[in-house]
């Protein structure tokens, strides 16, 4: 796997490796020492806060460089969606259109 990652890094500016959830299998933990950064993906509708906390703790324990979080399945009506979220969503839709258009 390390050779594959090295080969891909030689060919591309950014290599993204999608792994199963860290609490389910060890793939993510094993790959962490072979990559520069880790982005945690959270499903707003399904991920429990305790599971997210355990995932972050597991990544920190193995010195993963957590550089960000992606939250998917987040509805615009979710608690905490701010003025900026509405502003950017509106302008995004105005520029790119919606899935219906």
C-alpha cells in the first residue's frame, strides 16, 4: 500500500483515500501513518456525538494530523445553521443552480 501511495503522490497534487469508519475496522488507523492529513467525515443525521468523540480520540492517540471535518446530510433547517450558511447556500444556488435546474 505504501508503494501505491508513493506512486500516486508522484503523479498528483492531492491523493484522497477513503476508508471505512475508524471505529468499525482498523484500515483508517493503519493508513494514518502513511498520509499527511486526515479529514473526518461526519453524517449529521446518523453519527452519534459519542462515536465522533471516540473517533477523534483514536486518531489523536495515533498522532493523526486532523486537518478538518466534513459534515454531510446537514439540512439547511438544522440547529446552528447561521446567517453565513444561508448566505453562502443562497449565492451558491444562484451561481450554480439547484439539482432541479
